[in-house]
C-alpha cells in the first residue's frame, strides 16, 4: 500500500522522454512502450526530481484546480499503476548514520 511518506524512483531499465505534452516510457527489459498523459508525465518528472508522495501532492495541488481528496486519490491510483507496470519502484530509505564512539588511539 502506498503511503504519503513513500518515495519512488524510475526503474533502472526504464527510459523516459517527453514528446509534446505526453510522456513516452520505454521498458527496455520487457521491450514495451507506454504513453503517459500530461499529468502522468508531470508525476514522473516530479519523481525524477526526487519528490515523494507528499511533495507530489503539494506541487500538483498548486498546479491544478482540484480538491485535495480527489487529487490524493488520483495520484495514489496513478502511482500504483506505474508501480504495477514496473515503471517505478520504491526508493530505498536514506541510510541512517549511527552514532559510533571513536575508537581509542
């Protein structure tokens, strides 16, 4: 289940380019080509820029005239579709640095 704190990234075998207002996704390993709508392309642009789900929602809320509940539902559905189509994957959480005491010299 996708949560607001989840971060995604484009899979390594996926190539993406904008053509006109649409996004073209090439899944190299599968030999598939997908076409994304303008909004779908924007979502992938934001993911590539490092936005998490919360960041996507904040940015898109400022760009589109849509109520928050509908926006959240639509974005989560779209992310799930991209995930299921193996275009994106869950990004690993940043490594936490443990406080380790310095060893005596």
